[in-house]
C-alpha cells in the first residue's frame, strides 16, 4: 500500500481573483486529474471574507472538481483565517508519518480576518514545519516572499496576475505534488512560474 499524502489547497476567491478564475478552476482540476490515487487525501479551502471547506481529507477519487458555481470570486481577503482554520481542521486528522503539502494561492493583502493574526499563523506554521509539513505560498500583486515569511513559510513564488500566470502557478503546484509523492526534493518545482514572473512581472 502506498503512503498516504495530505494535500491542502487554500485558494483565494476574493473579487480581485475574478479575471483568473477560469485558469484557477482548470488548474485545480488538472491537479486532480494528474494525482487521483486514493492515497492522495485532499483538503480544500476556498475563501474570501468567508471560509468554506468543500473537501476535508477526501480521497482523490471522491473530490469534486471546481466549477464556476463553487469558485466564483467576490468580496474581501481573509487570508489568515483561511490558513489558520485549514491548519486546525487538518491537524487532528493527519496521522503520524503521513506527508502534508500545504498550498496557498492568493492575489491580495490580508484585509478581512477576525480570528487569526499574521503572528498567529506564523506560530502555527512553525509548529507544523517541525512535524514535517511542507508549505508553499503563491502570490500575485503582493510581495509573495515577504508575505510568506511573515507567516513562517519559506517556499514562495510570485506569479503574474493573469491567465498565464495563474496557469503556471497551478502547474507548479502539480509538480510539487509529483515530487513529494515520489520522495524527491522540491527544488525547482516553481522554475517556470518564476521565469515567467521575471520576464513579465513588475
């Protein structure tokens, strides 16, 4: 039996993500198609100023694809609450020895959280880093490295806030899942998205 792997997606659906929605939907669904083994356990959080969990530790074959109905960007950005509630939702479910890959995809600054501060998130992430969790922060229209570091996340990448940038960000996430599931290092998983940002970003 293959080892179980927990894959968390924390996906921003605030209003500024609207123009990228089709690529986010397509990219997430591509990850599902490429990594659909029953040992892959998905937790999916979509957030604006409301936090929703369409999937919690669901084996890949049972995960519902994103659609225009389930992913319709609007409103504000409760990034800290989304990260904090996802970590807390997962921590009692992940069994000892299981891998955890935790993705964040956002294009805006925190502006709507009520339950968690940035310092709270940093403390939680640092605790989970000690347990071997891998965190990846993908950001557009912000300084991704700075915002990730504030939250204790070492791996980050900026992506261009358009269809091409969102597509590359999702491709990088799929590559990261592939590397971790094959017990390889994450180095270089985001090479294409970084190359694109260097060429087309601000």
